[in-house]
């Protein structure tokens, strides 16, 4: 059974979702932006230790609370870590009033038909069971769409929903994330195909089964309004997709009912050398900006 209190918060509370789920491939870049270069550590173990320290600094900051950050998406090793001796998922929910999600994908296949499908996840059932035991509420998995290829986009959406049904079977809420690249020369056309494909799959879900959607901010404002209104969609969230925070927030503010789930845009002004006071103040300013774009929409 899905946790009722977490579901209520996710479905209706004002705020946004923090994406703290950089994995192996994206971790060096995230650390570099934070002021830690590859020459500052040796091996994956030390790299992930430094990344965890950064995430703990964010999660324990005064502004990182359920008043504005309603949920956080975690990398598997973050889920298995702790904050001051308490497991991260329970720390987020019990101490910060933030609903914990888990990134479950293992990366992307090579591009084919203008898209990148998910790499195989042979141990997914075991991971989902462990996530439930640790208090995780839902999951996230990311595919990428580079071009408006109907065959490719249909394959992405079908795969996402197939995995989503497996996740729902474990009592978790899946976040379906078919990201349309902001660099796509056919972005608007891809979004039109994507919206139709998602709507068809949503209509096939059995009564009572629900998902969340994480999508690139659309070229046309409010383009995904029909998906937001669908009975099987708990909430629709936006990825920043490489936009600067200012650009992402400006674009998001024109999409009613769509809230942020930003990663790079959340951490872009944070630096390892900051004092705790400066770090907390910068993060608070960022959280306010993303919150306002998620909640206070342009006319």
C-alpha cells in the first residue's frame, strides 16, 4: 500500500521536488560545478563520499524542508547513506517532512530512432523491495528523446509504462520521465507526439493505478494541461534539462499545474568553499525562486 500521508503531500501540497539523484556518469560534472575537480579525489568510492557530503549539506540546510520542498529524488547510494546516523529516507520524512523517491534506472542505451531507451534493470524487483523497506515512496527512471520520431517515441513511452506497472506492483508510485532534449531541432513536434503517446498509455492503466510524469518544460505553455488533468496522473513535474535556473523558472512560471523537479538548476550557485551561513543563504534564495515558479504562475 502507498503511504497515504506521503501521497496527500505529493498530490496537493504547494512546492517542488528536489532532484538529488546524480549517478555515476553525471557525478563528476556535478562535483565540478560544486568546486571539486577530478584531481581532488581518487576512485568512485571517494567520489561518491564527496557527493554524499554535498547532498547531506543540502538536505540538512534550514530552508530544505517540506514547507517548499515536498519531495527529493535520491540516488541508490544516497538512499543507503545516512544523515547524523539516521537513514536518509527516514531523515527526510521524519525530520524534514520531505517525501523520498529513488532513481532506479541504470542509464541509457545508444540512440536509435531518435531516442535512447533504458538500459536493462535485471535486479529491479530486489531494488524495489529494498526501497520499500527503507521507506521510499516512489521511483524515477529517465529516457531521452532527441528527435520527433514517432516509432522511437512510442517505444520510449511503452517501455516506461511497462516498467511503471512493475513498480506499482511493489506499492510504489513511479515517476515516468521521457525527457525531450532542449537541443532537439524538432522539440515542439516531439512534444506533440509524446503527449499523444502518454495519453494513450494513461488510458490503458487499470482503475486505481496512478503515475507521476516528469517532462521537459514544453515549447508551448500549458501544452501538457490534458495530462495534468488525467485521472491517473498524481502530479506532473518539470526537469530543468540544461536550462539555467533563471530560464527554467521563467519558462515554468507559464505552465499552470506543473511544478519543478530540478537538479543542476537547484545547485548551480552552491560551492564547497562557502561558509555554512553563505551556503544556507544561497540555497534558501534558490528554493524560494524555484518554489515561486512552481506555485505562483504568470497570468
